């Protein structure tokens, strides 16, 4: 992909892989970092198919602090011709963490009928993508925010070997694992 490309069709075409190089433009510092690389952006987006997009949207905004950005529709023909779905249309809701063109983007979509749920009891329960990592400035505040939004906290924060950093796993409404990593302030 080329920096500056803003094609929604191209962005939709890369959704199915879960991790996707986005079709957005490149900032100057990112262009320098990507120089000599096969990629036009060094940030990836994550596509997540959910059972209830409204519940998931509430979780990613209220529990994790993402902000909703402009989404887009993928028509049935585009979805089928690209191999994303079996010609089922869907709407993509985009959520960003941070600002600027290198912000992390989560793309949530609900596709009818709802597919089979992956076993995410533990990260070794199923093959494939197992968890997202979000680096936080304050573990205690992040866990409290997630709890207040109704997130399931798997276990209390675990102190890592460096003695300063903690790890906590929370579950989204579909049971997907999200780990917080950061200090306990």
C-alpha cells in the first residue's frame, strides 16, 4: 500500500486477517521508520468479529478508553469477492486508542449469522490470536475503570520480575483476553 491511500475498499479487504496493515496515510516520522520496509505503516489494526457490536463498543470505550472514529460499510459483493465473508455485508465500527495516524485501531464488526465462539479460557485453549496487550500508565486505575464498566477481571494484578511492572488479564463481552501491562501507581 502507498502512503496517503484512503480507499475504504482497500481497508476492508485487509480486515479478515485480524491483524491488518491499515490503509491510512503515513506521518513524517512513520515514513522515516518505514523507509526500507515492505510496509507503508508500522502500526497494525486489529479486526474483531463480535456477537453484539453494541456491547463490544461499550466495553472498548468505557472499560478500555478507546474513542470511536468513523467506520465504514462493506457491501456483500466486496465482502464475498475479497474472501472476507460468504457474501454477507457488514458494518465496521472503528475505535482508536490515542491520536494521530499511528494510533492503535480496533475494528469491531457483527456479521449475521453469528459465527462459532473461540475457546479463550486460556491463551493455549485454541490456536490463533489469543490476546491483545494494552500498555497502561496506572494499573490500579485501569483495572478499576474496567471493573466499573463490568469487565471480568481474570485475576488480581501480578507483579512481574522487574518488581515495578504488573500484568492483569480482563475479558471483553465475548470472552476475548486483553492484558494490561504497566506500573501500579
